[in-house]
């Protein structure tokens, strides 16, 4: 089968409890609607990551689209996946660039150089996997390790919304209103609204914020003038990378986290579709590596296959790669709209903070889900110690210094998990 000739199926397949496989598609109209849905699923987190690092969200959206298209072509259109901003970069980028937020990151260049170095390392790992398979990775990174590492990404970021995104008491209450709104949407709605829980919750909370702040003067009023003044079409604020050895050493190890994420995601899609995608694993890593290098060279965040979109596939039972081709093209178009960027910037900080609390929590729980799905045995002391130490290293932001170079929480947790597991496996 060629890359762009999907077998067309009607929705009656889904009505009968079947699935639309990666090499099949719904009619183009429905495929486009599904593309929009995937765009919205990746949207909250893909926009949140650059805001937390002081990057331009429009560039991040544009690069997520470009990255998704690169991934699509490098995997021969066989692996259904959307590539969005990776949260694994946030901690190390803040450390490397000394970003204190909010607003643009004045030192973005060194962070971008590090992101490119990470993409290159990731590509090399992909090339090795393509040649020899994934057995060696799975030996170093069993589910107890990958679950711990994924959980730590969410936990390490917990302080950002709680410490930095609620400067006043009113803002802290607004964060609570936001995560309660998202929770209500998640549990009490159905269908499309439920799947767009982050977006719908964000809109509801923004409206409540506007009523309380603009209407009753309880907080800093929402400013919508930027949206009115922004052009419909224009270039985003591209940035050029700067290569600093320190930043590259700090950020490149994130590749290991991306490998763990991607490995888990492709195995999840394999399990859901019944199609063995393991033989595309090397190409998936290489595609993600190239996409990350391209993103870093223009001012975008490093990218990774997105659990949010895998969640949408699980809910809809539609795994067609055609959807991701459409979603990628749409993201590229959106990236060239400053008005769209201004709309994102107008969202009140505490509302973004409330959404962050949910998203980071979901990442932490996704790690725990890896343990549950793989039946990790915590009566085994080796698993117990690896998970216990990893979680605290990452959450507490344990930092090790090697001369002038410092390895922060997510890095020490990732290497700590791998090395501890290897060390404690010696006796068996």
C-alpha cells in the first residue's frame, strides 16, 4: 500500500463496533472534522508549553504542524500520531535560559541550541533502533522505569502553576474555578464536548474570570485590545538558535524521556489497533528527532508524540493516518495567524494555571497508568525503590553539579531510574 492511498470506509463500521485502521479513512469531509478535533486535543498543551518557557505560541503551533507532517512522511504514513510541544523540555529550558517569566524569553537562543542537540541525539537513537530493534531499550527501560519517568515530568512541573501563575488570592481562587470547570466537563458532559474538556473548561473559566474581574473589579481585567489590533495573517516571531555546550548538555538528555514516551505511545496504538507498529519504531524516533531539530531551528519547542491525541483515537476508534495529515496542514495555517496568537495571549494567567494543574496531573497519572497496564509488581523491592526514589528526585528537583554543569530534577530522575534499575538488577 502506498503512503497516500487509504481504503475508504463508512461510519457504519464504527456503528458495528469496528475500528478505522491506520491504512483506512472515513470520507474526506468526516476526516477533516476529525482533523479539527485532533487539532483541539493537542492545542491546550502545545500552547501552554511555550508560554511557560517564554517562547512564541504561534511558532509552537506552526512547528507542531510541520513536525507532524515530517513524522507522517518519515514513517511512510503508517503510524497515526500528532506531534505537539513536549513538557519534558520545560524544566531544563527554564534552567538553561534562566527564564523567570512571564513574557518573552530573552535568552531563548541557548535553549533552542539545546533542543536541536536533543533532536540529533534522538535521531541517532532512532537510527540504532532501526538497525537492531528496540530490545536494548526495553531492557534498560522496563515499565517501572518509563512509568516513573513520565510521572515525574508532571510532578516536576507542579510548582509552576501553583507558585508562578497565581500572584494574588483572587488568582488562586480562579485556578480552583478552572480545574473544577474542567473536571465538571470531563465527568458530566458527553460526546464531542467531553473530548474537548480542556478547551471547554478553559472557555468557561475565562468567561467567569471576565465577569468577576472586568465586571466586578475583583482581579486584573482581561484585555482584548490585542486581539482586535492583531493582523489575520502574518509571520510568527521566529528565533535563531545559539549553541552553548552547557545548555546542550543540559537539554540533550531529554531525548531519553522522548524515547520512553514514544515507545509507550506506539505500543499503546499497537494494542488498540491490533496492527504491529513496532517495526516502524526506529523511523518514528528518527521522524520525531528531525521534527524536534526543525522546531528548535525556528523558535519552536521540542516535540513528542501526543498522549492527548492517542486518547482521542481511543475514544473515537478512528486510527486513520489521513486525519493527522489534515491536522498537520491546519496547524501550519493557524501558525501564520497573529490574531490567533493574540487570542491565546489574552487568556488570563490563573485560568492557564488552572488548566496546567489538570494537564500536569494527567501526565503524572499517565505514568501511574503505565505501571497499572503493565502490572508492575511493587512487592518486588527493586521496583519499589526505583519508583520511590525517582518520584522524589523529580518532584523535589534534585540537582547534581558536574563542575559548571548542573543536571536538574527531570534529568537526575531519568538517569537515576535507569541506573538504579540496572544496579539493583545485578543480583537476579
